[in-house]
């Protein structure tokens, strides 16, 4: 059984040059803001629609890779998976 994913990718759109600056993170950490962060706050930022697609295509790729009779569909599945999850 294959468990896991290939990679985790985060795409940032329309962000300023300071979006990844470390100094605000350190300031928030010193002020104790991390204690105000909840699981709900994190979950609100997850694109579940995209994640669902990635999970489905991950399993389709697994089936095509390991079920010999489906191997002939590898090129088609690889192309569709790439297009659908971008």
C-alpha cells in the first residue's frame, strides 16, 4: 500500500514583497500571538476543493502505476492529473 503524497506546494498570488518577511513572525511570537491561533483559523485557509482533486488523482495514478491492465493509460492519466490539479 502506498501512503502519503508526492509533495506539498503552496502557491502565493498577489502578495507584496514583505509577505514572507521573518521579522513580523518573530514579533508576533514574542507578543504571544501564537496562543490565539486555533485549528479553525488554519482550516479556513485550506483549499479543500483543490485538495480533494489532488487526493483523487493521487489514487488514480497509483492504480495506473500498479495495476498492470491499467498501465496503458499512464500517459493520459499523467496529463489529466497535471492539468486538473494546477
